[in-house]
C-alpha cells in the first residue's frame, strides 16, 4: 500500500457519513493496521532478498568452479496488502497481519529459470542442504507434470531474517524451471487469462502437446550439453 493510497483512504474516512462520529479513532486504527502490514511486507521482502542473495552466491560459485552459470534469471514478487486481505477474506480468516503470517504461504515468491534440468535439481539440493533454511513443502511438477502439461519444481522454504532486535522467519515460495518450461508457462498463462479467452478441450490438448514437445527438447538439449562436456 503506497503513500498515495494511504492519503486516499484517509480522505475517504473524512468523507464518511456523519453517523461515524469518531473519525479520528477510525484513522488511528487504520494507521495502526497499515503500520503492521508495512512491517509484514518488510519481513517478507527481506526474506526474498536472503534467498535471492544465496542463489546469486551459488550462481557465482558455479561460474568460478565450472566456468558457467546455472541460473539464467531470477524474478521475485511480493503480494500487496490488498491482495493479502483479499485472500484472507476468501478463506474466511481474520484480516490481520498475524493471520496472514500464520495461514498464507505464498506472500513472497521467487521464480528461478535455469538452463538445464540438472541445474534445477542441483539448486533444489543446495537449498535443502542449507541448515538455516527449513523446507516446508515440495512439489515436483517436472517428474510429475500437471494435466495441463505444466512443469516446474516448487518448494516453500522458511527463511531466517535478522532484524535489528530479533530473528524472525518467513516462508518464501520458490519455483525453479528451465527456460523452455518458463516459455511455455508464460504463454499458457497469457492465453488462459486473456479476458476474451475461451479455452476449449481441443485447445487444452494442443497446449499439452506443446508442453510435451518442449519437454523433449529440454531433455535433448541437456543430452547435447552433457555429450559436449563429456559428462555422461
């Protein structure tokens, strides 16, 4: 929630009907909740930075040791307070930062694109091996693709954040996929969420077939890489 949005809500409170007598109290409560959500956002944003920094360290280490980088790109996203509140409402949960922290695991997210499938599993192993990270959940959609054809490795990791006075933990959802998998997933998402889109069973089948062909290409590209580098 930006400063501009805060000004908007404060002005909206001023314009509430006369039946709301104690507008200053309403403003005070709103400011308090806003501050709590601001601190929550800072915690999760910091957790993203912890994971991003570690991934960059690993990528640089690979570059030094093996003269190549396993990571092509890293993207991150942080749910806005409005999105968090909307999800809590949908689940019928209290609309508080504490409730969000206890019940939502996807507030912070990182998407990592790798060059080869083997890079994905190498990163998964290294993330799971770090002793101050706790893996909460894993889903391997590479070995077990979704019916749509979607492939990616998902894991939720509880990450320590060292603040000025305390150490807190926050879960970060990490999706790791190859460039080819990301290409398919991005286009599939764009097609499915187009306002006028009508995804018929025939189109779904075409998308699944495309995913299969892309998966075959992924395997073939890794095989070529391994042959060139005498890794087989």
